[in-house]
């Protein structure tokens, strides 16, 4: 089941995540754009990756981590976490929410 509807993921441009050779890639959803680095991380005996990323959300810097794996039928399932900094100096990063969607 999708956590976000497709129209929620695609308001600026179609949402995407790309894993390229050399363990790099990129992602974009809602107003978030970023570059990522990934490593192989099979899940439940199926192909998968774990990644960290950094980029921007409407010009504000953001970072995050996530993973992607093949479902039993081969459909990709992706989980992306977004870390936002609180506006006060000296406060720690927090993760207000993570999004998941299946293509």
C-alpha cells in the first residue's frame, strides 16, 4: 500500500529514484532533489540496496537515508527518510516523517 498518492509525490515533476553504476544516483519527489550513494543490501533473499543522500527541499538543505528492495513479484519497494534541521542553532537533526511508495 502506498503511503503517498502519486499526485502527492509528483507535484513539481514525476517522482524518481535512480541507482547508477559506481554506487551513485539521484532522487526527486515533491520539491526534494538530491544525489545519493548506495551499496548492495539484499533483503529477505531478494535484491536490494541501502543509500544515504543529500540535497534540497525548496532550497533548504536536507539529508536522509533509505533502502530499496524487490518485492516477491519483482516490483520495487522504496523507503526514503528525510532529515530536517530545526531552525534554532545548536539543536539536533530530527526526522519528522519518512515516506514510502511502490512504483
